[in-house]
């Protein structure tokens, strides 16, 4: 599902619209190749194995949407995309929500986010009676020299690999992100306490590995079915 929404830029950019601001510009913040890494539709599922050990978890996507938004005002035009999808873990019964931006558009509280050149996407984790919070997991455009310090968990793209072998399966164009203190999308006792964690993302697959950097534990993809 795609929607196009129009609103004055000066309403959203409350502090940004000044008499000396340039006019007549058009800017695009489309997902481009990032969509291949992070957007999945219902019917998608992943099976992960804990290493060491043989414990398995299946995570299934049951809902998703993507919107195109057009903001206009004073001769200026901004196009941007945001998305959301939800998946459920069979192991811990949590619902994981991945996305960027408000679920109801437009939301003036996100005005500063529209001006940031690096797009940040993150998880939230919840089940009845328990909300696990949000940890940033993805930055785009891809750039290992830039990182996002935040109130929840610092994140940085630390490596980009042409090839990555996980569970005897070869993946290409892997992006590796590191979180300083991750506590979301982790279903072991270490994860509940957080820690420094690296996530491996592959195009048209998603997360292929999550590795705790101070403990000998990782969750690795063993099987998947992807719908994009």
C-alpha cells in the first residue's frame, strides 16, 4: 500500500522556515537500495539457530506497509518514504515492529527527522504486559564513517562485505551494524541485559546473523522465505 500526503513544509519545519531560507528546491529521500535490506511483506519468515547450541526460532511477518509522502510549501518540495512491518517470534512470543517515521501522517514532532540526511530505522518489541523498547538497527545511506549516537543505543555501520558465509550459505553485499547496548530482538538471557551486538544484513534476505561481541553467542539464519 502506498499513499501520497501533502502538507505545507513551513508547518512541519517550525524552526526551519526563515525569510532567508532558499526556495524552489526539491529533495528526494527514497529508500533506493536500502529497501532490499529492510522491507518485507507478509509471507516472509526466517529460521535462526543459536550458536553454540541447537535452539531454533522462527520469525514470521504478518503485516507491512510503505508510504510515499510529499511535503510542499513556499515553492519547496520534499518527497520521502517510510515503512513498517511486524513479525512474531515463535520462541519468545514477542511481536517485533520495524520501521521509521510516524504511523499517522503527518506528525509535526518528526519535523527534525525530515531534515536529517541519514535515515534511521529501528525495532520495537512488545507482547501483552511487556514492552521491550526500541533500539536503532539500520542507517542509510551506507557509510562506515558516520554513526548515530542516541539516548537508547549508539549505532554504526562498521563493515561492508562482498561475501559472507553463514551456516554454509553464501550471502553478498552484507552490511554489518554495531549497537553499543542492544536489548531488542534478542531472545536469550544475555540479550535481556543488553550488550554490544553486531547485526549482519543481506539484500533480499534481511538479518542473517546477530552476534554478541563479548560473549560466545550468536543467532544465525538457517532457512528463510522472503516476500518483497
